């Protein structure tokens, strides 16, 4: 009678001949974690600066509104106060919007810089992993054919 081949043993032998190196996965995880940390830093810094600008803008507006809300002697003075408040608010708005634009520009530049650096690092790691896998596979093949 014929003996049924033991496929489990064959698979075990085959998998043992081609060892898996998990260091590439560890390196990729570390690189991703570092990138995420840096991107979070950029985002949190931008949020902090934006909050500071918003707070200052609110304080300026409230200060100007307190001047506008004071009692006036003549009805025309109310119109004048409203006009002054409106023009001052428009001027301050353009300054603050320019500050927000600078923050956005810095975030964009920092993000692009981080992504390019990460892409370069990941490309180098992938190349190294492929070279190592190729040499390991070649060695395993030679070892398997030598038997």
C-alpha cells in the first residue's frame, strides 16, 4: 500500500527553510510612531497658536465694544462709534486672518518636510528589508538544494 504524504511535516520543513525576520516590521512601526509624534507636534503647535490669536482677537473686540457701548450725548455719536468700531474690526480682522494664514503655511511646510523625510526613511528601510530577504531566501534555497 502507498503511504499518504505528511503535508504538515512538509509545510513545517518548508516554512523552517524560509525564516521570517520581524525586525523590518518593528522598524516600520517605530518609524510610523515617530512620524505620528512629529505630526501631532505640528498640529498641537498650530492649535496653540490659533487659540492665542483667537483669544487676542476676542479681547480686542470686547475692548472696542465696551467703548462703543458707552452712553453718548448726541444720537450722531452712536453712529460715529458704530462706524469706528466697524472699521477697526475690519482692520483687525485682516491682521488676524493674515496671522492664521501664516500658521497654515507653516503647518503645510512642516508637514511636507516630515512626509518627505518619512518617505525617504521608509524607502531605505524597505530596500534594506528586501535585500536581506533576498539573501536569506537565496541562502535557504542553496541549503535546501544541497540536501
